[in-house]
C-alpha cells in the first residue's frame, strides 16, 4: 500500500531543514521528510510546499495583496519576499497536512506602516543600504515582541481558517529552549532570556492544543531525549541527526492521525 501526501509547511529554517532538506555548503546532509517516510512508511512520498512565515499577526491580517508602499520598492528581503509575506497560499487549497511553527512569534520583530497600517518584516535590515533604512524609519514604526497569549489567539484563528478551507490535519512545531551560549544561574536584573521566552511559548502551545486539538511536534522533547546540545548547531538550527529525529516524530504523528491508512494518494 502506498500513496502521496501533500504538505504545506508555513515556517522558516526549523521547518525547511526538517521537511525539505538541510545543506552544509553545497552538500545535502538531510534530504527531508521523504527520508523518514522511506524508512517508516515504504512506498509513501510527500510533496512539501514550503513558504516562509513572518509572524502570526501578519499572516492573520493579510488578504493576499502586497501593499503599494512595498510593491513600489525593491528591497533585499532574502528568504522573505513580499509575495510570501503577504501571500495566502496556505489557505488556498485543502491541503492534506499543514505545518506551522511558533518560531516566528518567538523570534521575529515586525514593523507597522504609519499610514496604511500593514505589518511588515524587514528581513536582513542590518545589511540594507542607508537609503532603504531611512525609508523604513520614516514609513514604519517598530513593534514590540508578541506575547504568548496574543500569539496563541492568532494561531487559534489561523487554525479555524485552515479547517474552514478543508485542512483537517494541522501540526505545529514547538522549539527546544536549549540555547548553546546561555549559561545563566542568577536572573536578577536580567531581561527575559531567549530560553525562558521559548519555554513560555511552549507551555502556551500546549493550552492551544487542548482547546483546538492541533498536534504539537514536540521538538523540545525529541531533542531532550537524545541530547539537545549534541543535536543543535545554535538556538534554531539542528544537525542532520536532529533533523532526522524530528522528521521521524512528524511521520509518527501523521501515522497516528491516519494519513497512511489508505493506499492511495492523499492530496
């Protein structure tokens, strides 16, 4: 029995490396979820559509139209072009599976246009030229980091929209709070650390799962059981073995959700 599964992955490096491929220089060191499927579900293949994700509030607010202020300017946004920042492909079809991540809400800082009100992620702004940075400062107001309660309310609305579009199986990656450079033992007078912020979001995601029934890909648990410091390159990126373990957990969850029960294509 075999088939094909269509997955829409709306996320950044944590989803891309695990589901699509991970590279070290020019070499592919992990070839995505299909490697895990080959081992656990022979004959099954996944077609992964990946798109970067700026933050839950921005995705919830967009109607798919690129704002005029951005359409007129060619900015060096790297992996976050305006077409994906304001795209709604995630909701366009009833995908067999949708995968999201809390990473954008934990780590990304957005800006709001002073007149039009749209949200924008100025990716790579430190490398922009002076004219583009001046344009950003004149036209946009930086926003503070989003809090877990607001992020989960946004994700709950996104889950409802996905289900309305026909996507029944929705998985959300949490994050490992092991940050290689953090060695804090006295927190007095210190701002919140990245590891503590991740822990707050992970706990909030559990409550979201209780309310909505979405499945959590417990990256934290997978890495902790196998040795997080050994499997993490930095706060976000994993080694090839780390990607393999997390991909295996995704396949296990999909199996539990019945994705491989029928020997036919799931699209």
